[in-house]
């Protein structure tokens, strides 16, 4: 009489390895998300849509001197980590408001704080705007929304703020004429 224990162990391992290979193949092909196997990740598909933002009339029509995340504040001087728009910074259009005809691209894993730090001097003549644009409804396809802004104060900037500054360069600083900031857009699953 043979011992049946090794037969069951080998059979069990074959089933486990086969199931793992099947699931790995589906995940690599985008057929299922890892959490979707247990009902936590939804349908396993990727949600995507495009947004065309029509800039607010209050903002200058020229390109900003600097765009990037707010880093720190020292009295009436702020530090911005500049992000060149041609190096992936255009992907944050949904958050900061872009030029007419721009649409939001995919959010990349680019390190937004790795750019050169730029000092921005805020004067009593600087106009500060906060983005009040409502996020799109989340329907798939192309949406066009009108950007809205309201006057604000420097005290409302926080570590999550994305900043655009129009002004004039003075040495290695920028004297701000218009400062525009926004908070990240967060899309919640219904």
C-alpha cells in the first residue's frame, strides 16, 4: 500500500501554481486589478477622461514666470519648486488651470518637488487668486469647464498648494504681480 500524502501535496501544488499563473496573466493584461479579486478594487478597469479648462478672465494671458508646488513661506517671500511645463508639468492642468485648449494628461509619477527652488516676492500690489473651479463630473469623454477664481490672501497657501506666478524677474527672484494657487483635485469614487 502506497502513501497517498505525496500525491495530494503534488496535486495541491499544481492547482495553486496554475491558479497563480492564470491570475498573474490576467493582471498583466489589465483584465483584473489585484484588489478586484476580492471585490475591493471595482471592475479592474482604469478610469480616464479629458478636461479642457477655459482660463479665468482675471488671469494674465501670458505664460507664468514660474509654476510649481509651494514649498515654504518667509514673511512676504514664498519659495516655489519650479516645474517646467515641457517636462511633464502640463500634466497638472486639472489642478492649476491651463491655457485655452489644453487638456489634462495622465498624472505621472514625476517628482514635483525636484525642480529648482525659486523665491517669489509678494508686494502690496500683488494680486492673489485662489482657484474655485469645481471639478468635472467624472463622466468619461471630453469635458470643457470654465475656470473660476476669487481674490485671496497669502495666509491661505498650504503645503498642498500648486502655484503659478506672473511678474518680473529681479536677479534670481521674481517680483509677483499676480499669484494664482490651487489645491489638488481629488476624485472620489461614487
